[in-house]
C-alpha cells in the first residue's frame, strides 16, 4: 500500500513537472572536443531537455522560470532568460505585434529608469530552434548611469520567453556580441 501511494505520488509529480513548462534551474554538463571540456547548461521544458552553451566564464544562477548569467569582470552587466506564462496564447512574432513587444520591453526596465529610448524594434533575423522572435533594443538611465538593453521575445507554446541582456552602454557592444553568439547554441526548444 505504501509503495503504491509513493508510486502514485511520484507519477503525479512527474506529470505536474512535465506540464509545468520551463524550468531554467541550470544543470551543469559538458561536451568534449579534442580533449577540451566545454561547459554546457541543461534545462527542462515539459519533459524535454534544452541545452545551452553560455559564453566562456559567464556565471549562471537561476531557478524555476528565471536564469541569470553574469560575465566576468563586468560591473552591472548580465543576461536573463525568463519564461512568462501567458493567460492565452502568446503574441505571435509578426510585424503587426512589434508595437506591443516594444511596450513589454519598456515594462522590463528598472522602476527608476529615465530617458528611455527605444532604438530599434523588429521581427528578429535570429531564430532560436527555428522559432521566430521580436527583438527590441533600448537605452536608459538608472542611478545616473547610462545602460543599453536588448530583449529577444520568443513565443513558445503557452509561455513567452524573454532573453535579455543589459550592460553599461560603454560595455554593451562587446558583451552583447558574446551573448548573441551564445544564443545559437540553444537546442531543444
């Protein structure tokens, strides 16, 4: 009797976990090329495994619906992967919805953000696992410092993924290039 209750509870937990959507809790792993170990992170989405190779030496931290990545030797810079559940099917990544995605991106800024400028917003040329997205580029001031942020929104089943990177404007171009290249490694979405 105890075993059947435990088995039923375990099965129920697996069903709930499989239906729960993204779990960005990072699980370290690696692959090896010519004797060199390359670290990768693995996540879960409804029973599927998603793999991602972050830029070298970027420190991951996360749990549940959010993952943060911090580049070494960079102050107030970082990337965030976030899965937000939608009450209905998420907006499609089409030109007609770009204005709505612009507003969503502005809503992700810190509460004290001022001098906000949306520099660009369009359906992105970058597709993750063949999924189209909308990319928004913003600049703003916070705590008397100038920042730049890019957000790639990817509609995914019942969730909207936000893949964003923020840094001081002076550091943004070089660090964002590393982050953007790493997005090509996302597999399994």
